């Protein structure tokens, strides 16, 4: 989303592995807490009209495989599910922000 491995500076670089660590390691680190203000900042950054286009333009299956970016091996048709996952994450943050909610993420 931000053109760099997370966590990276800025709201898009914090959307998954940012926030405040809470609790025990769950496999990919501990759970992470995002305050309502952080959620609103991330949600606003996701609304950039060119973001999905930039995401598609940066999709490079060979480079992403070489860097070991999850899931580790990328195929040409993986671009579609990656963009779908982006849309889901964008919509999730938008809904949480609209409701004034905080977010807790856990990756196992």
C-alpha cells in the first residue's frame, strides 16, 4: 500500500503492523491497537483516488517473491486477490472510522 515493507512511516505503512503492541506474540507478533484517531488517519489515507491504481502498478510478482513478501510465492493472477484484499481493508477502516471505533489487529 505504501510501496515499502511494513511497518513504514505514514498511515498506509502502519495499517497492518503499526499501532501499539498489546499482549503475547500470536505468530506474527502481538496484537496491535489503533486508537480512533489513528483509525481515522489510516481511513483517510486509504481514500486517495490513485491508491488502487498505484497498488496495481507496483505489483511485481518476481520482486515480491524474491523479497519473501507474504505469501512467499506470487503468480500473475494474484494481483486480483491482492486488490480485493486492499478493498476489504480500506472498507474496514472506513467503517471503523465512521463509527469512531478503535481497531485491534491480530495476525496468526
